[in-house]
C-alpha cells in the first residue's frame, strides 16, 4: 500500500447526485467539523487557536445558518411545549395540551431560517431536553409533566379515582409525545431531506451507577432501560441518525470504568440503530467534550482512548465535541485542542480510513469482532508518525503485518448497497432516498473555543 498523507484541510462534503452519498468523505483526509461556542465574546477575551486541523466550523449562535451541523434548541424549532424552572407553562406545557398544527406551521419557518437551502447536507440535531416521551423517565424535576398531565385528566373527570386518572394521564401524555416527535421528524425530513435528523441524547442508557458501585461497576445498561428503548421503535424508525452522549464525569477520570461507561452507551445506540431500517443501520454520532463534566480539566490520554477511541473501534460514525465560552479564555485547553487532542484525532481518523480500505474496499466501516476487546483503530507506531507540517498529518505505510492485525481484530460493517465479508458484493437494496453511511473516517465535530465578535 502506498504511503498515506492525511490532513484536515479539504472540503467536508463531496457532491454526488445520489441522495446522502455526500456524507461519504474523500479519501486520505482527517475530517473535523468545528462549530462555534454558544456565547459571543469580545476579541480581548479570545485565545486564538490554530484551526488548521479543522476544515469546517459551525456555531449554535443565532446569526449562523446553512452549516454542516445545525442544532435546534426548543426556541428555534416550532412551538415546543414545556415548563419553565418557575413551573410556568409554555406552549401548553405538555404535548397533549399543545397545538400540533400551530407547532408544525412554525416549525417550517424555523427550519427555513437556520437551513435556508433545501439542498444543504449535514447533521440536524433537535435538542429538546425538558421532557422524555416515556412517562416513567420523567423523574424529578421532570415530574412536573406527570403532575400536569394528571391535573388535565382530573379537571375533565373529577369523579374518577386516582388510579384511573393516572392510567389515562400516562396514555394521553405518551400518545401525544409520540405524535409530536414523529410529526416533527416527518415535517423536518420533508423540508430538508438531505439532513441527518435526530434527537440529542437518544438513545440513552442510564448507566450512571458508577458512583455507588465503583468496584463492581460493569457499565451495562439496565435491562429495563433497553426494554424502554425498544418501546421507542416509532422514534428510531423516523430518525436518520442517533446522537447519544458519552460525557465523562470526573469520578470516572482515568479509571477502567470510563471505558465500560462509554462502551455500553455506544453499544446500546448501535443495537438500536440496526433494528428499525431494512437494509441499513442509522449512523451514530456520539456527543463528547474535551473536558470532564462540570470541570475545565481536559481528558487524559487514557480517557481520549476511552471516548473517541472506543467509539471509533465499536463503529460509531463520528463524535461531536461540545465546548463552551470558557474554553476561549483557557490557554491550557487551547494547547490541548491544538496538541494532544488534535494528534489523537488524526491518528484515529486515519486508522479508521485505512482499515476501511484494507478490509472493506472502502465500502464499509471497521468494527471490533469482540466488542469488549482492548484493541483500537490506532496507527501502528512503527509504521506511521503524526507530524505538524502544518497542518497535523499522518505519514507512513500500512505493512502486511498491520493489515493482518486489522483483519484479526476487526470486521466490516458494509455501507448500504453492499454486502459480504469485504463489502465487495452489491446487495441490490433500492435507494429510496435513504441515507448511505458516513465514510469510515471518524467524523469529528468540535464546538469551537473561538467566539468572534459580530
């Protein structure tokens, strides 16, 4: 195999008349989306990072439109019903008390504002976190939605006993939540069919018992939560991508539990992704951070492997790095983004692409044969070196022994339209406008620590 030079300065999207093939990234290139931080700061507070590694920037700020990553918060997409922190109802408070027709009319205006071009390709993430569509998952402080739902029933049926009110409230809430989310996705896909629409934090795993059981923690998603995720089949059928979170709590820092935590969450998302679309699996983009939650401490090398490395080896399509305005004022974080993190991104994305080329004819993504094995899509240190030219790039040659290692520990997950152990055989799956999988290269989206005054 010829020497590989991989850098991060080429275009993220490649035009192609077939729907969704634009998600396939060009060869030998480390790709990263670099979205802007959510807060605008005056220039005197900025620390200017070297962005040569990141060829695309996107921002959740109000003035940015037609980006490769668009995040729709509750104020930006239709008339989402919720309660404020002061328990004041907005847009009816609960989905069964809202106007779906008015929501959908407003929704199209929001989409047209933030994604003006109907032909734009990218990731479209709906970030609605106030309530969950499964009743029992609305525990405190989200129990306001359960209480409000029961009050609505009680007002209509004052003679009913508490048990009957409860059953009816559950039915009305879950039915309305399903209609609200399904109609939202259908209208969004109709308005902007070339976007990978999905909901932030779905699916979830609820495997946060690491604080109570540090020594015995397995990371596994509780069976009851897997069953509840299966009850959301209607959501997975309408989604075009999944966006779970793998944020690390400081208590997990540099422990074996961090990898257990991430592996279970990614595996649950992959399980869901494969069950509801004939002929293909939904791409999984994990949300992560350069730092631990509620902290400005950057991820250790061990935890970069436990997050980015673990997700890539399991077969995730990419990682969306979330940052905030504080990153623009922290030189240590800037140095990390431009150094250790950037080098690791180049390493993993290049290795993922080489594995696809060596094992899958470039028509599939490499996944571990044994999901629990401690093997990763890393460049062989004896064959490759990551250098700053600039930009950061990997230089080297994949040896026969390197390729044999990949074949031993990884297998192909073929893109839609291909089958077989090496993805050489067309499977005859009709197109139908469904998305093809993103390229084997791990797509990295990073919320920029750079916020420019506008």
